[in-house]
C-alpha cells in the first residue's frame, strides 16, 4: 500500500506540470493574445443614441449605413491612449476615411477642448453614455470599429489605433472590404 501511495505522489507533480505547460503553449500560440473577442463581427451595428457634442455635426444611424466604409471610434478626453491614437485618426481622416467619433462618458467642454487642441478627425460626432457603449460591446476607450456600407461591423480594434494596428489589421480589412 505504501508503494502505491508513493508512486501516485511521484506521478502527480509531473502530470500537473505537463497540464500547465500545455495551457501555456496553447496560450502563446494563439493568433493574437491581446485581441478581445467581439460577438458583433459580421452583425449589424447597434443604433446610435446620445446627444450632440457642442456644434459638431451630429452622427446618426444613417451615417452607419451610408455608402462606403467608415470607422466608429469611442474616445474620451480623459483617456491617455486616446491622445496617443489621435494623430493616427487625423491621418486616416486626411486619407478620406470617414470617422464617426463617439465621445464616451465625458463632459462636452473637455471633449471640445480636446479636439480643439489636437484637431478634429471626426466627420460626425455624438456624446454617449454607458448603455449604448455596452450595446456595441465596448470594454473601454479607445475602441474602433470598421463598418461597411450596409452597417455591418467588419472589424474591432480594442485599444489605441497604433501604426502597427493600422498597417497589420485595419488597412488589410479596408482593402478586403472594398
């Protein structure tokens, strides 16, 4: 009996180690370990609800289904990564890519000061609260969605749109959509 107990105790640690190693190897070999899944990819974009941001052109559901691809960007003036991605949004806007800016849980004064200071890449804007962002599946700002002419969500980028994300994910998705 003692021999059986010792052999089980000797086998259990290596088996535990192998199970953990298999989990780590699987996790490291995923396509993008930083990607947050979105159940909305391929689905119709949720409705836009909110209030006008100052005198900025008001975004509506019609803008989501307008011809051509467009981006929907959730942002806030209090968001550090939003400041980091802002020059990239300005560049995308200058390339003729319409960007709908959804200002999330922010004061209108701070939001308008932010785009007044850094430039306004948004063709249309809307100040939104939590419920609408939850309907879109937003985890936090910034988050950007690529939308097609039919209002279908083609891609989601959680976190700032860096040059790498634009080059490796966004631009290939835009080319594929055209």
